[in-house]
C-alpha cells in the first residue's frame, strides 16, 4: 500500500496498486483404503477417528515480481505464524511454503493431492496472497483458485473422498469498499454410495465477492487474526460452521480500516463462507 501505512501499522488491501489507484480516482460509492473406526453414533458428523487428523498446507506470498505490479504484503508472516500455531494445536501436520510462483503453488498442491490420505481424517489449505475475483496471485502472476482446489475433487483425490477439505483464502476478490451502515443493535451406512465430486469442500474467503480484503501491516489480516482467535477459543468445543460464524461476527464488528489514503478510511469487511460440506466438522475426536 503506502509507506505511511507501513510506519503507522495501518491497514492495507491485497489488490493490484493500479486497480487501487483507479478505484480512488473513480469512486463507486462507498474492499481408497480407509484405516479408521466408523462413527455410528454421529451420522451427521465427519469421522475424525483416524491415525492423523490430516495435513495443513499454508501458501504465504509476501514478495512479488515487479512485473505483477503487486506491493509487498507486510503482516502476512504474522498470519502464517498464527495459522501454523492454531492448526498445530488442532493436531494437524503443518507445512508453510513462502513466496511461491504460480507453477510452484500448482505443483505443490497437485503433489499433495496425489499422496495417500487413507490414514488422514481431513485436509486444510490456507492461501495468503493478493487476489481478485476467482484468482490468486503467485509471485509472478495470477492463477485460478478453482484450478488449485480441483486437484482435491473426489474423482482426482480418492483417498480424501467423503472427508472435509477446508480452504481458507486471505485475498482480495475485487475493488469494492464496504463503508458499513449504522444499526440500532448489533458414517452410519457402510454400503457403497455415489457422492458428488464437489462434495465435502468448504471455502472460507476473507471477504465477500467483489470486495477488497483488509490486512494490517503489523498485526496481520483481519480475517486470519479472527480465525486463529476463534480456533484457539472454540476449536475443541464448537462445530466448524459455528466457529466461522463467530469469525464473521468478530471481523464485522471489531474491525474498521485506518488508512492515510483518501477514501480508504473507516471501511468494513465481512468474510464469506461457501460450504459444500455434508456433515459437521468437529476437530476433537
């Protein structure tokens, strides 16, 4: 964003500076072998009783090639560190990959999808970068998010079929800004089954479609801060959608942008949860 924001620990957005400039100049109003015990007692809960709860992969992009026009994402290392700690606490095997090109991101996730996940209960991936609607930036350009997640579809990653695949995406999804509004108040059947290849995915986006996503240059993004806070407090107690609803509440109510750039002060944000899950996710067994 702006050097003045870096010095003050202000809020920045994960978007192309060129688009950002245009937004300021032209405001649009107001950013399969299964080794596990069946869980017959909870037909609407995913079975987490596997030898391992699974892997958590974190793609953390901070520095970008000049040709992309993208600014450095100060504060993202704080996000990556908090995510590593939070998902380790839930029992995940966490790996962090820093400053990945589009090809490296694709090869990384494709390779992991090809692994044998038979002894794992779930899969988690966090994508931290600049973005726009439907795309995420590698250090050298952008790539479709749909392509990255497609490696884990049921017809391509069979050892994760019927298991939760959770994607947490911290990136802008457009150039709109939310000015806010004042309010008065604020496996029970073991027989063979055919399920959709798109089933059992959850996409937790940091912001609604079309909007900027805010990241504090010192303390990290609003969304990841809130996600890690709620996981720490309720990860062993509540179901995932309950946790994410509390994340939405925290981001919506507790955060408001502080920026020295005209038109970018006092802005709000709401995360967006897209779920194709077919059962509840409880991280504790």
